């Protein structure tokens, strides 16, 4: 196997293939042997990861049975063993057949700007998973990001959102507490804090079917409409919740010490200023307030 990005090497060419090459690129050295089962698992995974970085990292594979010198110098006790070389020196490593996602996180930790690009892609993937209701997939993507950048505010906010989806308010709160104060104004952080506030607001909401029946049977009862709005929020249907709140405000703008208006503003905070529902909702609110 010989390409510019992935190549087999020997003790004789180690200095050229690893030491010298690492002065220009990150070089991973995979110490393996043909009889090693975990090596056969790790090998294809690490090659896929390396190739995905489009030349920003190179992989050198060393058969320790045929080339024992440098594996001995690096005190390799078991295989597979992987070392990352930068500027002619080993800077990090791991042993064993890690999952591909962890191998990718290991590489991202060392490749600078390339890691940032990868993190953006993982954030987009996590957001897509959330939108599709794949909470487990989103959690996995956020966890991978946090392995690389433990203080990434968008990943921490995303993980807090995952916990909220599971009604685990304690872990959501703990995760938000890990966010650096300098990142408090990040849009994702603000949005998830808004979700935290609104989640606390609707914790006592009735079941959606019961709330719908109550509102249908008592169309003049504004509290029934308010409970229906909270049930919609708890169910994740913010659009229906906004409609129920506006029905209340059309009848009585200041009902129940402005409870409906306050809940509406919390929805806007939770959705964020770029949400179309927030934009149209604020325009409708302005029309009611200033008409």
C-alpha cells in the first residue's frame, strides 16, 4: 500500500516517512501485525479517517514483526498502537481498536483548522438529527465534538437540549453550567436557556388530548386555552401554542396579570430571533399592542 496519504514503511525509511514528513503534516504511525485481530479492525477505519482530511494528515503503517526497531524505541507493549507525530516528535497516541468516531476525534485534536471544518460539519449533522427526532444521533455528534473541544458552546448547548428532550432538567442545567461565561451570548446558548425557562414553565401542563378536550368543551374559558398552549409547548408544537396564546390576547390582552403575554415572550426567547415563528409572532404582537 503506497500512496501520498497512506503508505507502508519500514525501520529503514522511518526517519524519512515519519520524522521528516511530520515537519510538514501531522503523521499517524500505526504499529500492527498480520496476526493481530484488532489491527484488522482499526486499519480500515483509520485509513478512512485519514483520507477524509484531504492531505492534512498522513498515515504510515509499520509491521512490527518485520520492523521491531522503532516500535521498541517507542516502548510499544501491545498492538495496535498509534502515535501522532508533529515537527519530528511524537505528541500523542492511543492503543487498541478505537471506534472510527474516536479515531476522528483524535485526529481533529491535532489538525488545527481542519478540525474546525469537521466540527462545523458535525454541528450541522447534530442539528439535522435533532430536526428529524433522532436524539441519539444528535447526542453522539455532540459528544464527538466535546471530545475534541470540551468547551465548545454550541455542542454544550446542543447536549443540554438533548437532555431537555429527555426531561432530564438536572443534567441539562449541569451542562449549561459548563459553558464559559464569555460564550453566554452565543445564539445557541441563549436559545437553550430560553428552552430551559419554558420547560420549567410547562412542567405542570396537562396531557395534550385532555387539554384539547377541555378547550373544545369550554371555548370561553381562557385558562383552558392557556393550559392548551402549555400542553402544545410540552409536546414541542410551538406554532399551535402561539395560536392559542393569541386567542387569549385577542379577548384580554392583560389576562391573568399578562400571563399569556409573558409565556409568548418566553417562546420567542426559546426559539431565538432568527426563527420565522418569532419574527411573525413579534409582528402580530406589535399590531395588537399598538393598534
